[in-house]
């Protein structure tokens, strides 16, 4: 395939519909829609759109894996994530790499591959600093990436990353420039990540972070998927 800056109008339309379906909890329908978007992106030569659609597919598979407990969905997610990186690199647009790197890092975290996850989250942050995609070029988005990177560092034995993680969470919580939905999703996810990494080292700290995440989620009824994740985590903590 050759490098292309073509934008598929039909692909973007289908892609947006898929995102809406996924956020509404209709995961299987979202997957069907995102596949149609991918076909349109390929037909129109929009490699950047294709890479982003694959990243969207990854999120759907991750949600299915979490919701059903079937780890096979993570295998699909990992393949789609690596393919997303490949197409983003082929697009020739450096700014296109931030989201695929970040998404691949998330899947690697799901698989407890902390070292490789840390590497890709660091790459994603580097792109955001040096070649930021316009639609994501804002402090809150970078801080969301930093939360993952710092959590990965902690799991790799770099315990000093915890204090920096707390600073990033505080920055994100104080950022009023970001839409409330985005901030609440990322902030609640950040506190859930903190609860996860502290589970064995500091059960009391983990519990505080988990409760904080719950407060954010319960205050925003739009966070349906995050509430499902939090409820699953609550059951795991009780078992």
C-alpha cells in the first residue's frame, strides 16, 4: 500500500456510528459497524482512518473480554492493535501513531506484559509531544497516556512512579478545560489503575483509589461502560 492523506467520508460516518454503539454498550453491533467502516477506508485509500478504526475495534474486543471473561477476545484485540500500528506507520503521518501506540499499550497491560506496554505508552507520549494529532492535542489527553505509562513503570518495579502518578491524577482532576465526560472516564480509569497496581503492595491505598473511582463514576450516569468495569472489579475484590 502507498502512503495516503485521503479521507474517506463514508468511513468516518460509519466509524462515528460504531463509536456511538460501543459507548452505548452495543458491542457486537459496534464491531459490525466498524468492520464496514474499515472496508470504506480501504476502498478509499484512507490508511489513517483504517488505523483508527482498528484501534476502535480493539476497544470493542477488550470490552467483550472483560464482560464475558473469555480471554480469546484479547487475542483478537492484540492482533487488531498491532495491525493498527502497522497501518499508522504505513500512512506516513507521524501524528497518526499516537492513538495506535496507546491502544496497543492498553492491550499489553490487559495481558500483564508490563515491559512492552511501558515501551508503547512511552512511544505514544513521545508522539504527542513531538507530532501531536490536532484532535487530541491537549493536556488531559497526554495525562491519560501518562497514567498508563506510570502505572506500567510501577508494575515493572519502578515504585517511584507512584508519586508522579498521584500528581498526574491531581492535574487531570483539576483540568476544567476538558469535557466532563472525557475527564470522568479518564480520571475514574486512572484511580482504578492505581487500585490495581497497589492491590498487593498497599491494600489500604488500593481501596482508597477504588472508592475514589466509584465516587466519580456514580456522579456521572453517562459512564455506563466504566460502571460495568467498576462493578466487576468490586466483585473481584470481594472474592
